[in-house]
């Protein structure tokens, strides 16, 4: 018969190992301001999953879209969003704002 203490320790170990994995996940900040992405180029480590934190500081919505990253996310004006990308092979991955394609452009560079 398995003791309650053993079950607790196994569950605690699983929780700790999961927390340490997500804590190691690189985070990158991206801002939408004046219908532009800032910074326009994001350098990230190749081969790792990335947590992209996007803050739309404009009063109007924008859509983060990237065919090469296979991501599309609507971000309302004044809102924040989290977009997970990768792991990526070394290279350049373009993205754009669908509502302001002329100005809202950027790229992720995986090195």
C-alpha cells in the first residue's frame, strides 16, 4: 500500500520540476505603438520555445500575424497578449500587423 506521504512527495516533485522548466523559458517583450512594432527585430535563441509578451499601447486593435511562425493573434487596443513561438531553427521569421501592414512590420531572428 502506498502511503499518503509518498504520494505527496511525488506530486510535489512533479510540481517543482514543471515550475523550473517554465521558469527557464526565455521571454521577449514586444510593444505596438503608433502602429509599429518595437523593437522591429527580436533576437532569440535558436532551438528554444519563446514566450513573446506583446503590449498594444495603441487605442486600436492590431493583429500579430506571421506565416513563417504560423501564428495569428488579435490584440485589442491597450491590451496585452502572450504568444508562444518555437523552438525555431536559426533564421529570420517575419511578422506584421494585419491592420497596419505598411508600418507594423518586424522579424524574429533565431541565432
